C-alpha cells in the first residue's frame, strides 16, 4: 500500500476489532484497543484510519505481525494466513465505543 492514502481506502485498513482475553485486560487496565489490520499497512496509516473513522485522538500505535498456525486435516498439512495486529492507545479523556459508532 502506498504512503499516500485516499479517504475511501481508510475503511480497508481496519479489518475488525480483535477480542481476546489479553485485549480485554489491556482495554480495562491501560485503555488500549486491539484491531486486526491489513498486513501491508503502517503505523501512520492505522493512526489516520482510527482517527478518521471513530473521531478520536490516538496517542500511540504498536503493531505486531502474527504468524499463521500449522493446521492438519488428516494426512494433509497446511498453514493459516499470516496477519497483523495493532494496539491503539487513545489520548486521555478519549473513549471508543463500538456499539454506538456509525461506520
């Protein structure tokens, strides 16, 4: 994905919120939200996408590339796809509510 991003491409960067036990604890304790993002996106693009879509201010973005797991179906072996996860920290006083946000 190129550095310059159009407004209509912002919706393709964020795939879905990543909900797990770890991400729920991070959300409660330190106010970080985890998203599953496109593998070719960078931190600046992720920050801009979150700020534009949810109308909040982002203070930091941390990204992690997650390797796919090995899967076995009988005698056949394969792998799931590699994917990228982003931890978003919002500025003080900012709140992100998924239930009441129109996208």
